[in-house]
C-alpha cells in the first residue's frame, strides 16, 4: 500500500505545473469575488506562499531533530526494528489517505457517500493497532505507535521535505492544497497586507 501511496504522490508531483495553474486560477477567482484586484490577488498568493515556505523550512529542521530523538527512543526497545516502525507508519499513512478522501467526498457529495472511506480508515487503524500489539514492545513504545504520535511526526517530516523539494517557480505545494480544500482567504490577505500588496 505504501507503493500505491508513493505512486499517487509521484503522479501529483509530475503533474505539478498544470495543477498549479488550476489552483492559481481558482484562488484568483475567489479573491476577486471578495472585491480584490487581480494584482493584489497575485501578490497575496505569492506572499503567502513565501511565508509558508519559510515557516516550513524552519519547522522542518526542528521536526527532523524531534523525529530522530523519537526514532532512537523507539529503537532502544529491544524488540523494535526500523522495519517494524515503517510497517506501522505505512498503515498510518494509508489511514490518513482514506481520511483525506473521506473529507473531500463528504464536502462534495455529502456524509453518506463518505462512509465507505471512513470505514476503510477505521479498518486500517484497527490493523495498525493489532500490528503494534503483536510486537510485544514496552507500554511506552506501544503508546507512541498506537496513538499515532510518532507516525504523524514522520508523515509531517516527509510531507514538508517533499513540499520544500518542489520547484520554487510555482505555488508552494502546501498552499496549493489549502486552495484545493477551499481554505479561508484571510491568511492570504494578512500576508498580502504585510507584504504591501496593492
């Protein structure tokens, strides 16, 4: 399943330029509907992308240090290996992919259509918990892996690394996702005002 998830991410990265154009267009339409000029909207998008890119660059270094410490702590448990940790986090990533899908379907088609994705997420989470318990690790290790804290941090580090590795000549990947999910315009406008957009 990790392969399918990686293939989905790779497809997204390879189709980035056209995809980014669609997101820029979508943002500009919403921004202009809110009474802003086209130049202000373009500037706002650029300013917010720059702000988020800089923020994530700082956060990534801190998160990598925290992840290394957490990994070392898990591997100090005699029954744990990196392969076992990766297997649990693969299921965590799969559950998150279903969670995102259910949220998108719920928004587009309603709660009843999203149920199958919620059920898939819950089934994967159950498999993850069973896998963790099968290792016979310490209570601390079980807690970190079963609750998803470690895998969430691992996922965030991987996502930020991927986002920051993308070309700087297009809208920042995290901002693209915010536009796709129709996040509010206020954070964009706040960045625009700070940047002096007109």
